[in-house]
C-alpha cells in the first residue's frame, strides 16, 4: 500500500479542461498524475472514440451533445478525472474547421539560434497559441500571437510537446504533437552520440606522462583521452566537502549497480569514503560539474545511503531511508527538495514482518519502468545477516522471500516454499530491468548450499529459486543485470578480470564479453549496467 498521506493526495488532471468540437473532428487530451511515480492513465469516452494516448475523435451528431472524457490512473484505479466536451453538428466536412496545418518542425543545433513557425487554418482570427503539454527546451519560447518558436538552447536531446491553438473568443481549439531535436554543435564528440569515441572494449594503458589535472585543487579541469578521444573532467577536489577534506570520492557504491547517472546526463550521484552520497549537477556540453544546493563554503546536500535515478523522470532520485522509498525532485535547483514517500516496506501484511526493527538495508534498485523496487533487510545485524528480500510493485503490493525459511509470501503471484533446500543469509540483492528477476548474493549458508560461489536467481512472484549456475561453473565475482541476461567477472572459465554474459533462463550457457585486463593487474572490479536500452542491450 502507498503512504497514507501520499495516497490521499493522488490527483489526475486533464488538459484541456473543457472544449467544443465539431462532429468527427479530433482533439488531443493529456493527463497529469501527481503524487505517484506511475504517470500512466487509461482513457475512456462516453461517445466517439479515444486512443490510448488521449487522441479523441468526436462522434457524428445531428444536434449538439455533451461527451464525457475520463482519464483513470493505471496505478491507482480510484484516482480519475473527467471533462465535458461539447460536440456540435458543425459545418460540412473540412469547411472552416480549425486545423494546425504544420505537422513537424525542423531539427536544430544546441547553442545556435533557432526559428520555426507553426501555422493554422480555419476558425476565426485572431489565433492564440500555447504549450498544452510538455515543454520547449531551455532558452526557447512560443510566441502566443504568431505561433513562432524561437530562441537558443544549450540543451541536447529530443524534446516532445503539444501545441494548442484557440480561435477568437475560444470558439474552437485544436492541438498537434511536435518533437524538437537538438544536436551537438561540434558534430558529437560528447553526449548523446559520442561520435568521436572508439567502440571496442580493449584495455588501454594510461598515457605517459599522466595528464595534470591538479592536486588538492582542480575541480572542472578537463583533458582529452588520447586513445578514446573522449573529454574527461575532474568532478571533485579537496574543497568539495569542506567538513571532510581528506576523503577520496568514487563514482559508484560497492555494488556498482545503482543508476548513478540520470537519463540526460545532467545529474550524477557520487560517494565519499566517509559514506556520504552527494548529488552533483553536470553540464554535458561544457563538461562542468557542481555540487547541488551548495552554500559556497563546501557545504551542501548529501544522503546517508545510496540512491538510484529514475528511468522515466530525469530530475528524480530514489533513496532508501530506513524502510521507506523516498523520491527527491531536483527540478528546482535553488531550494532543497522535500522528499516524497512512495512506499514503506513495513506497511502491508506481506512485506516486512509486523514490528520489524531494521538494522541493515540493501541499496535500492528498480525496473526500467520505475514500477518495481527491491530491498533486502536485516533485523539482527549488518550486511550478511539479513534474510528478508522484499519486492514492491506499484499498484500491486509486495512479494517477499525469506531466505532462511524458503517461504514466499505476497499480495500477488504464487506463495509457498521454494523447492531447493538451500537456506542462506544475504550479502546484497539486485533486480533485472524488466522487474521479473532478483539476483541474491549469499553470505552464510544455514544449510549446505548447492553452489557456494554462485548467486541465486529468484523469479519474482513465484517459488522459483535456484543457483544461477551448476556447481562446476563458477559465477562468483561481481555482477550486474539487464533485462534477460546478467554479466559477471568470475575468473572461471575465463581469465582473471574477464566478463561473461548469460541468460537467467539458461545460465550454464555463457560467452565472453570483455578482454583480459593487463598482465599483473589485481583489483576489485564492479560492473554497472544500469542505463541499458532494451532495444540495444540485453
């Protein structure tokens, strides 16, 4: 169940809030769902038809009628909104009907002036133009009187939005979807395409001499790697956190699998050796980084546990606080955001046991649709003592596995006892990008374990639990997961440091995906596969 205060404020809003439309004409509606991380809605109309994306087609009428359009939250079925549509007989098909005649706008270049005009026909002049949904990139504006888009934006990427035009006296209105693509101004040595970069995965040596990026100071010093041709920027120096001058910083936590970059590469989460996690703002065009909400004296915002950025909202970070999943929205870069609680793992009969007193919790990870989260917990010590794995899926509740008893409970799916006799405590857990598999690394076996060096795969919502590979095929080392595959860096059957890939369904069938590290190298490698694309990755 959702946090009660959050649940009671869930709200669905439809734009436009009312409209007048002629027979058989179309209008695009949009819905905004607040206080839940699942923005999806189901559209219905009392007459005519409406698509899954909110495109309404008015019915054919001979007299004026009122049609009700409704949007219902997919995650919270009781949250819905309705708007009235006045459908008139109108004129003959195509006669004086208001229409946006521009169907697309040209692409632009980041950092360069841009102008594009959107035109309409029909209705009654003058027209009034507005953005009905989405937004133009930073630095761009829409002229309300002329329909002209103009400005200059430093942003790179694809920006979808809906333009609405209203005729005089609001007699008619119609909308049109547009997308503006802004490309890098230097033909792409940096994000999002990295056209200057190498595409192989060969290991290369550090250049000699090593480039100078400073010592105690030097944040935002940029160099270019002579082998891969990528710009590299130093993010931190001794003044980054003035209260901890002697600590080193890392780009990931120990497990290396949280989504530490947001989806447009403008936010990064780093960790200091003292256990503080710092959100950092980053400009991928200028390659400049800065600590968020800094006071200018080395102080600023930090968390006590790792976070994972949303795959759907580039400004949203999920953080585990005790047993709560909390969301921080970084849209406002001036005022420190107030966390919103999505869920508490102690709520619900099939999540954590009643009265559970948490002493340790695993870092969060989530599915690619931001709907399924996994946590592992202990009430009897630190890492390696926990036996409770809990998966929460928005709109459905929990599915939980006790690794000491082998019992699966849940608000959905299959419950019962797993078939294998293995019982163990938990080192950490991670979830596949489709939300259907949890990989569990064990620490201590309460019973003889089938393969002590192997993590276990639990198919969420079932009693299907098994070692990820047979005893003869080691799957140790550190590992990370995609949708249907996982990658690990065990030294068997390949050489030290070499990564292999296999499926959850057939883990004994594996192939090498990376070459051997340099001879004589010894280290602790942590792979990360968080921002995987379902079409291009596994």
